C-alpha cells in the first residue's frame, strides 16, 4: 500500500515544478510599451527640438545685436564726418570771404585791367564753393529774406526809410550751415524798427 502513495507524491512534485516554470516564463516576457508615453521629455526628439529652439533664439539675439551695432557705427561715422567737415569749413570760410571781397572790388571799380584777374578769382571761388557743397555745406539764404535770428545776425538797421521792416537789405558776411546746423550765421543789415527789436532780443 505504500508504493501508490509514493507515486502520487512524485506526480504532485512534477506538477508543482511545471507550474513554477510556467510562472517564471510568463514573468520573463517583456510588457508592451504604452504608446502614450513613448515620447516623453527625455526622448532624443524632444531634446533636439529644445536645442533647436535655443539655437534659434540665440541666433535672433545675435542678429539683433549686430543690427544695433551697425546702426551705432553708422551714426558714429556720420558724426565724425560732420565734425571733420565743420572743422574744414571753419578754416576755408575766411579764405572764401576774401575771394568774395576781391571779386566784388573788381566789379565795383570797373577796371578792365583787372578783368582777367577777377575771372581767375571767381573761378577759384567757385571751386571752393563746389568743395563745400559736395560735403553738404550750404549757404544760408539771406538776400531780400526776412530776418531770422536762428540763422542771421543783425549788425545794424538800414536807415533807408523805404526799407521794409524786418527784411534783410544788405549782406555783410555770408553764413553757412550743414545738415541744418549753423556753422556761421549770416551777418546782415535789416530794414525798419521791427528789425531793431529782433536785434535786441
């Protein structure tokens, strides 16, 4: 009677071993990944996108800085050039004044002997004026213009009773400006009592 019991025990042991082996095989099978978490914040694609955005933002900042630098550089160069032209003009104006006086004197005397010399002086004067014009220097309009204290300097009042009040009757020294900035005001005579008030102010 003991022999059948022994066989039954062996059968139970084999069954238990098979169940354990099956459980182990099932636990070793990998689980399928959840599609909803396949692309998380640590995925290579996400990292590349973030790096791309950072590089793009950095590029935009660099381009903006470069554009601002170019604007500042252009403004600085314009200011340097304007300052240089002003200095040059200040040196040239006394020479130009003398040419104006010389040509006016030749015309006033009517001396034919000085005609050729006057032509030469006028040619040189024209060359100087062309140099100034090419560099943005302009003569301030004053002939028969109304007196403007911003660009004109009243030296005196024209005693002529027929002179219109506040109107320039005579130019004593030409004035010049560059880009709207007065380098030297035009010195003038002004007609009438109104010009006297402007001169006092």
